[in-house]
C-alpha cells in the first residue's frame, strides 16, 4: 500500500491493532501519528475505512 498524506492506515500494535494517519510522505519513506488502538483487526479496518471516506467494508476479513 502506498502512503498518501492525510490517509489513515492500520497495523499490528503491541497486542492490539493500531491506527495511524500519515503526516509526512517522501520518495524515501513516510511517517505517521498514532491515533488509536483497537481490540480486533476488523474494528481497526472499519475505523480506517470510515475516516478515509470509503464507507464500510463490503466483505469480512478471512
């Protein structure tokens, strides 16, 4: 996934799933600001979709 300035993304964070928003994107890398932890990957995914304006995920994670 390519980093886009201002876009939210999720990834494993300690024992939970974390959400970050990209604050700096260059050709050589990207950095973001931590937003929030979630108990499940599905919760983090739904939050990211809503914050990015993509609506709700149409399928469940397998």
